[in-house]
C-alpha cells in the first residue's frame, strides 16, 4: 500500500467516521478523500504526476492535509515547506527543489510575493483559500475535477516526499522518502 491509498481505504471502510478535527470542525474520511481526489485529478488532468514536484507552504490545516494526500495520489513528489522558515531558507528550498506548482495558505501569499520573479520554474501559484491577483484559488483551479478516486496506480518506489531537514551549514538538507517506504 502506498501513502495515497491509506485515505482511500479508510474512506471505503469508514466513510462517515471523523478523520480529522481542525479548528473545531470535523471532516469525515469520505470528505477528506473527495478533496484529495479533486486535487489529484486536477493534477493528472494537467499532465502532472511522477517526476513532477509540487510544493506546499501552509500551516497544518485540512486543506494542507488534502494537498499532501492529493499529491501522493497523483504520483507527483511533495515538497512540504516548513512554514516557520526564514525567507532565505524558503527561497533556498524552492530553488533547490524547483517545483512546478506552489500551493500556499493565504497567510503566505504576501511572504512569497517578493520572490516570485526569482521562481520562474513555478508555473502556477494556488491559494488553499481565497485567490488574489496572480494567485488562483484552489476552488477555481480544481473546478470540474472529479472527486472520484483517480485511475492512477502509483508505484511503491515512487518518491513521495522531497523532505528538507536542518543542516549544520545553516541551509536545509534534502531526503527522499518513497511512497511505501515509510509505512
């Protein structure tokens, strides 16, 4: 079983059971799975999958968790960016990982705005909340994408996450967990 399948299996077994409570709001496995599937299917429709890197810059939220699982279901590699990093470290990670898309929380749109010109490899900036000029809202970006499980088989040796850890040089260091390797 790979990372993206965990939520799918639980949504089939326990569709109405609460999977996550964030800010006092409960989200069922079925709801979480549907959101992840919309994101995965939107990525797949755009030809994004294995070999693509997708960055997420957001605090812990239901939307961030859906992005993590949706990216896993698409077969693309997640670059989860620590939202507590300084600008220098954030820019380093984005340059080093070269994601083609950046999903970001509304609180981070202004943080990323001054460095956008230095990030030509990011083709789309997508807000997990409301959009702004130059940043598409997730709702608009994923409009029309199916909430059904994607018809995509992710290999167990596919790289799930490009993970950056603290390093003694002052800049983050990268690690490559596989889709099935961390279960």
